[in-house]
């Protein structure tokens, strides 16, 4: 069969003629789905952030994936191909959270991870027995994650060309995060030798490990870092603030080539962290963590969100002052967003505080619920202010004057709101 996998570009839903900047990295999820496709089928990938969809094509099957902000565009694409008689299947975060909604636009929905399910979808489709919903009875073993197929995309169209995944899941249950809903509160690890072999085959710098919490299993992280050190590569990844409990892992990560870590700090107020299920973040330890990472030559990408119940208009300036004092290299700021499938979404729905139903605005840059503590207008204005302030040259130099590497990241395109878009993609 001819199978076309499509990654929709969310921004094209509201502005089809929008000029897009060079995308950050290729769609690892679809590249993994391509690797799960039996060799007898021909697979192509269209990533709308890197090229437009040709609606004149007529493959045997279309596969779509989307986070919530990209769902409306995915539905647009599905509707157009369906009108031409092309069957469509959708997976990803949003369809997994709201499969019945997705089924209004596609013929079948894959709920959760693609391993084991996607080959079954294709087998059923060949037999004319495609089912409306496919879901796991259990979370698939990480040993079944294949090396991504990179021959189906032009990696030269992306800023960060080389992405891979070592682990899946997160043991925490932050109320705003889709990870625990999609992957479960599990932590599953690919065999170290598989990850290292895939990384070695890439022969590119830097690598992006898209894991939600690379140090979630200290024993595994230690083995992985020791093996990655032999490759003499560099990489960026994500870890929780709890890594400070195992400072030796930070040292090993640096020796393995880690040059930047995305860290979900979210708020500088302990009472706010408690409200979103993130008590394990100890605000009093933030500066110590940043300093330890810097001492090991690791830049810090700090994530903060605004609009939590209790946040007032002063939260933006106080957060900016804190981040500058802590010398956080890159800030990823977002407006708290009630994503379907999360506890926060259920809370906002229960309290009837949701007012925005346009999923394309659920990317962390728009207010979609009625906040407490400030008006919608002040929340939006504060969000704009902190980006402009934090990425002024005065603030950049103030934070990074002693470290050249973060400046290089900024110059290479990871700057201003593109940091936000990139970090939200990883986080979700």
C-alpha cells in the first residue's frame, strides 16, 4: 500500500498563507510509526512545518498525528482527503484524549502509543476490517520501540536534525501535563545498547533526547550516560528538579556530552506548585540546581507558566527577577492551558471556567479559561511582557555574560517565542 503520514502545522489553521520559520526538529513520532510499518508498504511523511500538503495525491491510507493545538488543522486535512475517498487514521495526544471527537473526521483512532497497534491497523485495513478505535490493554514495553526511520524526511530542513528517545513516561502526575495520561505514570526504558546504537548511527551534533525525564531512573541514566560518553557527542534533554538529589548524575550527564537541560520549574511559589501536583519542586533549591548545572557546563532552559489560581499581576516581574538572579540561560514561558485528558482540564470543565473551544489556541500562548487573581487581559499582557523583557539584550547579557554556549544557542535560532514553541512540543 501507499501510506502517507502527515504532521499538521497548527498555525496554518488560522492563517493558511502564514510564512513559517525553519522548523526546530523533524517529527520523531511519525518517523517511529514509519519504522513500525511492514516493509511491503511504501511510506511517505509530510511535515507541514517543513512543506505543504499536496491534496492531489491519492494514497491508500492517510495517517495523522496532532497535539491539541494542531487538532483543528488535522481535522481540516482529514476532511479534505475523506471527501476524495481516501481513508484516514489519527493518533497522538489529542485524538487519544478525545477519540469520539476525532472520529467525526477520521475513520479510525489509535489511542496511546503506536507500538503493536499500528501494524494491527494496517492488517485490519488490508482485510477491509478497519475498527473505529484501537487501544492497548497495557503500556507497551519500551524494548519494542524501533529506531526511527530517517530516510523518509529531509533532515536538512530542520535546525536540530537528530532526535531520539531513550525512555517513556514520568512517575509524577502534574495536573497540567498530558504525559501521565498518554504514557501512564510509568517509566519504561529502551535497552541502552539500542539507544547508543541509534545515536552512533546518526553521527550528528547535537542530539535531542526527547525524553520527559531522562534521570527518572537513576540506575538506567547512569548506564546510558557512561555509554554515550564513548560517542563523544553532545546532546540536549529534559529532567526534573529531583536530579539535585543525585548530583553525581549531573556530572555524568556532562561527561556524556549534555550541554543543555530543559527543567520544568513552573512557578517560584511553593503554594502554587502544590496546586498543580508539583510539590517535589523545591523553590529554595532552584538556584542551587542552576549553579550545579552551570558548574558542569550545562545550560539551563527553565520552564515557567502563568495563570495558576493565586497568580496576581506581579507574578511576571517577580519571576523575571528570580530567573535573572538565578542566571537561567533560556526561559520558556507559557500560559497555563487546560489540555484535554489532564486533571486541570477536568477541574476547569467542572468549575465551568473554560470559555475558549478553539483547540488551535491551546498551545500555551492564549488564555483559554477564566483565571483567578488577574483578568484575562492582564494575563495576556504579562505573558507578552516577560518574553520581551527576558529576551532583551540587557537581560541576555546579564544572565549569560560568563557562559558563551547559551549565547550560541540563541544565535542559532532558539530565541524568543520559538523557545516557547519548541519547549511546549517537548513537554506535551
